[in-house]
C-alpha cells in the first residue's frame, strides 16, 4: 500500500498520539485490578504496577516500603541545601553548636 506524504505524516502523528508512556514493566487494566487487587499486588513481588484505563496509565501501585523510601529520599533531597548552609555557617563561625543530651527515660 502506498501512502501520500500527507497520509504518511498523519499516520505518524496519529501513532505518536496513541502511544502512552508506561513507567513500569507491569501493567493491568483497571477492571482486572478492581476484581483482585491483593492478588495482583502479590504477583508483582514488590515491583510497581501501572493500572490502565483505556490503555492509558491512570495510576501506579507501589508497595508501602517503596513509598516510604521515596518519601525519605525526597526529604533528604529537600533538606540537603539547608544542611549544607548550616554546615557552611558553622565552619565560618556564624553558627554555634548546641549540645543536647537525649534521655531515654519517658516523661
């Protein structure tokens, strides 16, 4: 089949518009996920799952431990500039060290 230049370009744009990026190696339809979410998560063995609606990712499911690790990494990334500034201020003599003794006794 021979396509005109217009038809060929249209097909390329149409194909690109229909392709959705999925950021996991596992995907499941939302209808299937609704039927057996615990089984699907268990079968993934800790890997993230893309849940699709009309063949497009609606949301991703990740284990709680992965979510906790992501939150810790985000906190570390967001805190780093402040910690670096405080360290630089301390080295420059602008900040003093306050020693704190933690008592293991409960109040």
